[in-house]
């Protein structure tokens, strides 16, 4: 596991709903955060099915778990879910 340290792991598991397995797998699949150019770069990309399928799986499962455990995130998800008539689950971040 590249660039793994306790601080990153502890930060992830401090989020309600992020379990130890999710945190460990996400960190293992990302490798080093240094591979990402910037936060702005990530905002301008489209979702694709390329990349690590396990990272995608654990990220989605972790987000869904946070939605179930966090009142604020659940409220945000529901608001986004209700904004569109079709494909609601794709509109709401999960």
C-alpha cells in the first residue's frame, strides 16, 4: 500500500458510516494522493467506467454507508434525489 499512514486511515474512519474495510480498501486502491494534479482537475472530468473497478465499488459503497449513517448527508441526498423525475439515483450523489 503506497503512501499509507495512520492519519489518512483515521481521517476516513472518523466519517460516520466509513467502516475499517472501506477505509483500508480505498487507501489501498488510490495509492498515493500525489497522482492527482489538483482538486480542480477532478471537478472537470466525466464519470467513466475506466480505472480501478474495486476503487469505484468501495467508494460507492462507502458513500452509501455514509448516507445511511449521516443525517446531513441523507438530507442532501434526498434533496438531490427529488430534483429530477427520471434516473433519480444517478442525480443524487452516492
